[in-house]
C-alpha cells in the first residue's frame, strides 16, 4: 500500500493517537501548497516558512478535536488563511521604498529583468490590497478554488466572497493597468508578426 | 438577472466551475450586455497577468524543520499533561464539594480518634478503669471460657497491667 492510499482524514486520526509518522506524511503531502499560499500572501520566503510551520503545529494541537466530518483540505485552508490574515494585520504592509533595489541591468539581462519587474509589480499590487482581498485573490487565481471553496476557507458566504473578489479585482486592475497594457501590446505584437 | 449577479459568477465561469444551467445563463446575458462583456474581459486579463508570476521552490529543509518543531511540541505537551491534581480541575463543582466534605470528615475523625487514644491511658492510670476489659475494650472476649487461648491472653494482660502499677 503506497502512502497516498491512506486518506488525510485517516492520517489525522493516527496523529490524534500520537503517531508522528502519520503527521510527517501529512507534512510531506501538503507543505508545498500551504507554503505557496503563505509565500504569495507575504511575499517573503522566511516568513512563509514560519507561517507554514505554525500552521502544521496548529494542526498537530487540533488533532485531538479533529472530527472526520470536515474534509481535511477545507479544514487546513481555514488554518492557513487565518494565520496569514492575522499575521498581515499585526505586521502592517512594508513601505514600498524599503524594498531592496534591483541592480542596474546588463543588456543580456533585460528580458529577465523585465519579467522580474513584472513580478515585483504584481507582488507590490497584491501587498497593497487589504489582507482579506489579497487572500481571496490568491485562493481564486493561484489555487483555483471555486467560490464555495473560498467561502469555506475564509468563513464567509459565497455571495460575500464574490463581493470581496469584485472589489479586490477593481483595486488590482487599477494598480496593474500598466502591466495589463504591456501584456496586451505584446500579445497584439506577436499576432501582427505571425504569418497569415 | 442583474449584471451584478452575472459578474459575481465570472470567476467560476472562467475556471469552468459553474453548473451547466448557470453557465448558460451567463452566456445568454453576455450576448446582450456590453458592460458585462467588458468586465469579463478585465477579469480574464487579470488572470493572464497573475499567471505571469512564478513561485520559488519550497525550501528543502522545510519538512525537517516542521518535524523538529512538532517533536518538541509533543514532548512539551506530554510534560504539561502530567499533573497529579488534573482530576480536580476536571471534576464538576458537586464532585469537588463532595471530595472536600469527605476530606474534612476524614481529618476530623482522625483527630478525634487520635485524641481519645492518647487520653484513655491517662484515665486508666487513675485506677478508675484498671480492668483490661475496660482499658482495651476487649469485652467481646469477656464471656470466653477460662482456659481458652483468648481467656489466657486476658489473664496475662491483667497481670501485666497490675505489675505496671
Ligand atoms: Zn450585464
């Protein structure tokens, strides 16, 4: 029987009985997506690792109260979203001026730097969003969750989530406008170049 | 259906997560409403922009780090769990009251018995109750036939207590 034949829920029951090997299996299975949510949300690798560790320790502590009624992933989404949002509220946004400077480009680096600039622009736009807006955007666009799944994760109604998403999109569209123009131009440029 | 209701479904619409009849409703509305078509274009474009970002790989030491912290947490919780008075905190108020009363009665009884056992020999020493039957309250042995083992024992302590005076 491979590790993945055992459901997350069964592993949680084993963790409840003190089985740390079962816990390690859960860590290996889920650390990647949990860390990525934290990284996208916080924009910092070390902080993302801290939050991921906290999330798993919460899971360990909560194993005695865990009931198989809730799907494991839904349950864990709640833990990680809560921790990220609380962390963001405690540590107000880093002023953009204090972000590290990107070194001056050499000619061969220009493409890569353009991409870096785009990524850092997107990260800054995300960081500027209120924490709840930022989280619903991450869950929707990077995790691909449906409205109902996001609602379960952030403990809101699906309608409430759609309202949050609509406002978050408006904010992002404004701050990402220059990049969206560039992407459209690039796309149209490529279409013009292509042979008919 | 209002534009706001239709637009609230755009995320699920793009992700292909709408039920068939909902999808058809959205498509029918889009054919007639230019404002919603524009909004959908923006949502789509946002998805395109966000898809340009890459996430760095997960740090290789993350599992080891989490497991070390988990092991520490488990051993701490085992130590915290050992508490001789844990039952007291877990007990209900009536149980605690009953336990307190039982303890007071037990202590009181112990004091009284201790006090009577130390004061009785002194009253025996006055001579008012010099009979072993009275001193040691062995009257249940009183009507034993003389010559039996218990009878001989009574006779022996009677002699000893007289010798003691
Ligand atoms: Zn409309």
